[in-house]
C-alpha cells in the first residue's frame, strides 16, 4: 500500500509541474491595433502600391438652359355650337363638315313665313306715326294743339319705330352666321327640320391660334412665368413653340398640379386639336457639362454620380442631375466648373484612392492644371433668358 501511495503522489507531482510549465513559458497575447492605427497602416499600404492608371478628360462647364418637361396635348382655343334664336323651318344649310368659314358667313337659314308682311306693316305704321307727329307739331305752332297731344303723338311714333326694330331684328335672326373664323366640326340640322329657339345648327371650332395645354407640379410652378417662349414636340416629331399665355392660380385637388397654356400660331391650320405633345418649358440657365451615360455610377440613394480626380490625383465622387439629353451624351449639373472626369478605369477605383491619370486632351491639360483653384467651384445660375433652347 505504501508503494502505491508513493507512485500516486509522484504522478500527481509530475502532472502539476507539467501544467505549470505551460503557464510559465507562455508568451503574452498580442493586442490588436486601434482603429486609428489600422487607418494609418491601410494608408501606408496604399501609398506603397502602384497607383491605378486611368484615363481622364477635362470638361469645362458651359451655360445651358434647364427645361421642365411635362406631358400635354394640343387644344383649339374656341368651340361653339351656333344655335338658332327663333323658331322656324330650316330652308337652307350653307356648309358641310370640314368647311372653312369666316366671321358673319351664313351657316343656316330659317323660313321667312309671315315675317316679311309683318315688316311691311311695321314700316307703314312708322310712316303714319311720323305724319301724325308732324301734323300735331304744325297745329301746336298755330295754337290749336296742346303739349299733351304732342306728347301722345311722339309716343305713338316711338312705339311704331320700336316695333319696326323688333321686326327687322326678327328677320335678321332667320340667318344663322358664324361668330368667328374657323372650321365646321359638326352639323346638327338638315333641310326641312323645324326647330325651336336654342337648337344647334352647326359646331364651329377656332384653330388659330392653337393652344398646348399641360399641367406642372407644385414644385415647379413658381419657375413658370407667362411670356416665356416654350416648345413642344408632337407625336410625329413636329416641333412647335410659342409664348406661355396662362399659368393656373389654383391646383387640382387630386393631382396638386397647375394648368399651363402655350399659344401656337396655326395660320396654316396644320395642327389639330387633341394631339399628345411633350412640352419643354425653360425655367433657368445653369452651368453644365456634357458626358456619356456610360460614366454614371449609383450613389447611396440610387442617384447618378461621376468619379473625378482633384489636383492631388485623388478620386472624388459627385452626385449629378441630368437636365437635358443629346444624341451623343447628356448634360448634367452638380460638377465643378472645371472637372477632370475619369473616362476609362472608373470601375477600378474608389473615392479616396490616388490614381495615375492619363489626360485625353493633353493639349489643354497642362494649361488647365496651372489655372487657379477658384475656377473649381459649383455651377452658378442666372435666370435671364428670353427664348427656349434645346
């Protein structure tokens, strides 16, 4: 038994010594570097790397008109259903659909019936009243008539003349005439129809000037002013332009948009009402650059952005706004007035990285590098413009 205890005690001592030997010989754990130290290490690593070579193009901002683009349609200025003012039978209709008419042109005629006889009767009554009035005046001059008799004769004359005027007016209403120059859009009566007062004869539309109507948002309505020359592109590609003649003062309760009307010359009557139109309203002048849409990247909010380099060849990212489109590129704002845009290799670099630029326009790059830094500012805006530019 004593030998067993001795062996157990010896083994326990050996195990204890072996366990403590690891603790005594272990090295102290390394402490991870701080965030600041990590940034320094990352910067040192980047500085040791060879800068990525990219191709750069220098773009100078130019003045460009920013347009508010809305959807609208053409609309004739006036549409009138020309109606009868008296009852009668239609004896003639002088026009057909599509006919051009001028102011005062006869459209429909009503039967005279007994109106001619009534007119002759009224004329004779006026003649008799005039003779009676003159006779009363002669008698008064001789002292055989009173003022009361003179007044009665004058009243009979005035009454007869009023009846004559009404008969003549009634006869003039048998001819229904065009209220303005236009085109007959529809006919409502046929020869032989008997109509009451207020029946429509034909519908006449006024095509000159033509209006382009649309609605602008409450965000842009303050920038839209009457008198500004706006343009429109019809569905067939025809371009038209004219002054803004009306901007609504009350918004639509549902869409919160405001009505806008543009007046277009249509003396040749080539435009028709109801054609869908893309309306371009100039709202301000800005400094912008033309770039290729292939250079766009997305920012954190889903907007478009461009990668540039600064004087130290460090990559910067600018969010831009598209204001116009051309066949060979788009016009954007939001960049410095003088911008060194990365055109090749932008997908290989990130903001904050130093690059090795190769300028495409070397002839101007050297001179531009020597320009003052004051030219690298945000685009300025002026709002003095008189005509639309596209």
